[in-house]
């Protein structure tokens, strides 16, 4: 295999696995118990792709830190209840691209702000396809801070400029660019403009192959 000259860093939720529906339902239940209406547009704009406490604080603006912590704990419980009942699907186009990247001798890392990462990737059957993983328990700064991506780059021994981040959330794209990385945005909601800062935007990674990723570094 050729010497790796770039690496790919994949966000988990909405990119590798389809957990969006479960997260949205769990958050909606929590917020509406607090009397706050919550739509999927709210989820995309204020909660998707960022750490749990930041998402809760963006919606439950009247709660103190202790109240936010309780809301997050309740949401976690609801999410895990759903996770026990429903198998998490992986996106086939993403899995195929990961296999192509690793088959070419390059490395693929997985990141998430979620503390549920191990359970989720096991449910989806994608726990063994990574060269490095960074979980929510290790991250101290949430997106759009690039910390999680920089940690992943370090673990695959690649400079940020030679990494491409694959993200579906606005905050994630912003974090990738702040970290000095290339970025592919996945628009699964019919709103590609929100990912305009990405170097390439697709609806699904099944639309592209290894050559499209390599072209970003030329």
C-alpha cells in the first residue's frame, strides 16, 4: 500500500450512523416537558452536532447549570431507552468510502461529542473500521472549536492541512475550517447553503469516490 499522504476524519451522528431521529425524539420529549416547543429546524440549528450541554442551554435558556445538567441526564436516559429498542443503521455510502480510504493505505478516524459512541457504533456494526477514535469523554471544547478534529489528526499522525473532515452539521463544518482542514459537507436535509463553508457538499457519500476526496488536496 502507498504511504498515506492524507487522512479522513468522520463525524459519527448523521455521517456514519443515522441517530438523528433518536436524538431529536429524546430532546423533543425533554424540552416539551419544560414547556418549550421544539421543531426539527430547531434541532438542526441549535442542537445538532454540538455537545449535549451546549444544545440544552441553547433551548432551555432559563435554567441554571444544575438544571441544564438534570435535563441532559434525562435526555441521555430517554436516548438509551430508544437505543435498546431500535438498532442504529449505518449509511452504506459512508461505510464504502471508509473502506476505500483504508484500502488505499490512508487512515480514517471517527469523532463524536457523544459519550454513547461505543454503544452506537457497536449497534451499527461499524466498531472495527477505524484507525483512531475520539469520544465525547475526551473533549473539553465543543464545536465550532476544532479541538476534537485536531485530536483525531494527531492520533492518525497527520497535519491538519492533510486531513479532510466529513460533517453534516454547520458547527462541525465551521470547526473543520477553523482547524485548517478540508471539509466535505453532507446535506441530508435539502439545505446545502447551511454547509457552504465546506469544500464539497453532497447529499450522500455514495455520490463520490476516492478520486473526489484526493482532488481536494491537489
